[in-house]
C-alpha cells in the first residue's frame, strides 16, 4: 500500500507567507498584508481564473519601501522576471514562451510618469494581459513575407513606482499605498544571500499547495 501524501494546510501556509512579508515590509494597513499574501498565492494558480489583478505598490515620495516589497514578492512567485525599462516587445515574447513569467516592474513612474511620454504599446500589453483571453498581435517575418501572429499576454504583474498609474491599469489593480515607516515601525534588513532561500522554500510550498487545490479552485471559478 502506498502511503498518502499528507494534505497541506493552506491557511497555515498563507500565515507563514504573511509573516515573511511582515519581517521585511511595513505595509500601511493590516489588510495590505492579507492582500499581498493572497496575490502571491494567486500567481501560482493563474490558469484557474479568467483575470488577474495587477499588484501596485505606489507612493508619493521615495523611500517608502516599494522596491523592497517587490524584492520579497520576487522570492515567492513563480518564474519572476524583473523588468525595469523593459520594452513591450520583450515582455510579450517572454510571456508567450515556455515558462510564463511573473513580471515585476519597478520604477513604473519612469514609464508612465509625466516626463515619460505615453508608452501606449506597453499600456496596451498590460491592459490586454489582465484577461486570460488577452493577446497581443504583431507582424512576424521579413519584408513582404510577414504574417500576423497572436502572442498570449495573460500573466501576473506587480508594479512599483511614484505617483499613480494610467486609469486603465489603476482600475485593474490591487493598490498598496506605501509610505515612509514611522519611528516605531521596525523591519528586518533583507539580505538576499541569506533570506532569498527562505522565500524560495515558501514559494515551492505554495506551488505544491496550489497543485493540490487546483481542481477545487477551478470548480468554483
């Protein structure tokens, strides 16, 4: 008789993920820890849903912990792709590849800020990619031998930046309004060489738990 694999306690695992964030991130509200933790888990079962909200860490001033928040998320999500000033072409080719990445876009204000221009191509990619059916169309080939090809755009995206985002992205986002830490708010310094493996261990457990509940989640959604 083959021994059964013990069931994974999802609630306890999510508590551990939240505790990991709390060690390094000072979020503005208690609800923000819950939202970010659930978004981490969501990235591991993306195909169970028809859409995926963007996770947006926004603040009016530098030094509010936005980049650190993305660093911790990076250790917990599948196939993270850190994209700073990445082109839309690079992103949609990455998303349509063998391993769909979780895109982490820091300094998004340099893309959509008042001095950055419109960046309609990237905005279009982010807008299309929140839906499971979202695709980006591009011409492929040389010269007169070009054909139109549809590239899948559906992927999880976390953003961080100053100010705000275009309305079409903002309204499809879970928004965490970051701020500078108060003097009584203490967090551990994140040391990648030390703490990254702890996050990866949680990531691997999230992936295993997601696999174990995938069928049930698909039945609900």
